C-alpha cells in the first residue's frame, strides 16, 4: 500500500494485484485464534503518512489481528488506494518480454496485464508449508493450517481431541486458546523454541501522548539501528541504556538482575539485554540458559518442562516466540506435550497420526508449520526473466540478490522484503518503507532520463551476496538451522536468507548505490 501510494503520488500509473478479497496481507490470511502481532503496535505501523498518524489510535500494546486488519483497511480507504487494487487476483505467471522491455502478468482467473515494471510486495512469510509427513490426505477429521484459516466460519473445538503440530510463533499464540475449548489437546513438540511472555496490556491515554511526543525520534532510531528492531519504547530508560553495553560491563549478578527485569517487562526484546548478545557466544549462552531456566519455574510436570525446554541452539538463531499463558497452558489436565524429536510423527492415518509406532487418535489436526520464507512467495509463482529462466530455477541452489531488491537476469523486477535484505531481522515496516522509497526514486530516475530497462549486474550481485554471508560470520546466526536459512523446507538451498548487518548498514549501502548513479545496475 505504501508503494502504491508513493508511485501514484509521483504520477506513475499503478495497479496492485491482490490475491485476497481485501487488504491486509499476512493479517488477512492469518485468522487463527490468538493471532496477534508480537511487535509493539506503536512501532508496527506506517510512518509515511501524517494523516494516518493523526487519525489512528492503537488500543493495545500488542495489537490483535482484527485491529491490525482494521488499521490496514483504514489506511487503504483514508488514502483512497482501493480504486487501484485488483482484489481476488492471485498472480500465477509473470514473464519478461525482452523485445519491448515489459512484464506480462496472468492471474488465476485468467486476467492479463502488461507493465514496464514489476514490484513484488508478496511478503517474506506468505507461502505456508504443510508438515513434511506422509499421508495427510488420509486423515478423515478436520485439518487446518494457521495461515489458511477458514474465513467464512470459526471452527469450534469444544469436546474434541485436537492435535497441534508446531510450536513456533503461530502455535504459541494458538495453543492457549484451543486448550480452553478442546476436551484433549496434544501438542507435538519437535524443536521447542525460546519464549518470552508478552505482558500485553491496554494502551492508556498517557501512553499515546508519550508516543506522539517521541514518535519521530523512535522512528529515527529504528532506521539508524540505535533501537532494537522491535522497538523498546516501553522499557525504562535505565535498561535501554544498559542494552547499549556488552555483557562484560556487568557482574554475573548484575546480568541476572537485568534479565529478570526485562523478563518482567516482556516482549521479544526482553532477552536482548546487552549489545553483544548476538555476537558473543558466552553472553548468548548465559541469556539462553536464563530463558531455559524459566520453563521449569512455570511448567509443573518435570517431564513436560523438559520437552518444552530449548536445547542445542543459541537464542536468536530462531525467531523468539512471544505469547500469553503459553507455558501455563501445559499445567492444564487436558493438555499434553508429546516429544516427537526422537520418535517423529511417522504418518497421518484416517483417525490421527502415528508416533513411535502407536496411533494417536484425533478429531482435529492443526498445522502451525510455518512458511517457505522470503523466497517462497515468489517461487510459487511462475516468474520468468531473460531467456525464459524461471525464478524457481534461478534460486534452486541459492537465493542471491542485489541489495535484496533486484535479481540478475530479471530486468525491471524490484522486490520489497526480498532475500538479501534485513527485513525479517529488523523492524519490518521501517525497512519495507525505506525499500519502497528507494525503488520509487529508481523509477523516477529512469523516467527523467528516458530509460526503459534496468538490470542487476552479475558481479554486483556476487559482491552483495558475499556481504550478506559475511555479515553472519561474527554472529551466532552463522550456526542457524531454521527458516532463517531455509532449513524448514525440504530441498530448499541452505544459506542465510536475510542481511544480518543491521538496518543502518543496509540503508547506507542502498544510499551509496543511488548516489553513485545506481552503481551495480545497467540501464538502457
């Protein structure tokens, strides 16, 4: 929506193709019980419109899905964007015509469009994947995926035996609410994640006034990297200042006291207590152990607590989960955590699943199994660049890009939130807006100079990819084995998918590229 608004304001003729029947993206599709943003509402919103800033007020520290979707509809209507959006228009094919330097688009319904430029705002986590378990079609009960939740009805789990596969962000939010309805809830746990309670609360008038006063400064700090990607606006100033120091600046007792205070504050930034949490393995291990220790203080059954305790990987190498009453839910008599790491789910059956040779009978199965992140939203579309090469073929052994915006061999294709950009590791809204502005400036540059075609130089892509890979070498992310590196998708090329060098370094690189006449691009 920001890209549409920006390009339209510059006088470009623009349409947006949207698969859904309304705006919202991830917040249109993800309707599962408990769906809520785990980034503070006040920093998980647009910054490009003074009108929107002045007229919208958030109600909670962490907004529920319904409120975020309502916010997006408000922005769409307030800025009169709806007239340029084609809803119910899922893109299935896009091909570049080398003769006229244009892209041709085909939607699922058979509509076709032609445009000079193709801007992808498909989203980094918008291609859901199913559990890699055979026999799913044989299950005769109800089956749901958290990202493909029914839009015409709300499933009722009252009195039913429910199984949940996955304990990432979606599962963490869903499980406590399903447990309140189901007669039995079995949670299949393969890789327990690090978790922090949200400590969500309604926003008071004084919070909103404080935000209005500090809004521009906070946004500046998010862009410069002075503030954590999720924004620590509700953290007291003393803890904010301490987070700028390395762990070695404090004694073990002081570090523990800082971590306890941040745990009580809650949120995704709670464990990021020191500036070297992601780069100093000993500090990271201390933070990781602190989070592990919390499980047994909440979960009463020692065996269940052990199943839910993350081990064998560092905090930050998987996305931390943020929720409400997640660990507490496993103290309910109707909830069971089943360890499927050593004895994985073998297959689906008509009546449930088989684990360790035994059938677990279920009425409902919910897959909270995640996404083919950063690349999947594009590889699921038949996108073909020069020579008819598909983006799926191009990324079969890597996910290389230039600045996370362009791809060699795909002229006039510009990505927002693509692989090689820092979007999922920083404040995603701030990053996406910056990329949208940068793309708009590129297109304006081309229009002013009568240019019809822009291509990424192969060497520039190689050099940027090297920077992306080097950025994790001094970080615990070098050992990541998660969707951050594509490990959750069978057959996907392994490698860090996002630039981990920070938003400030990223925006500096983008700025220098533009200042040097869009160095790394070839125009014609």
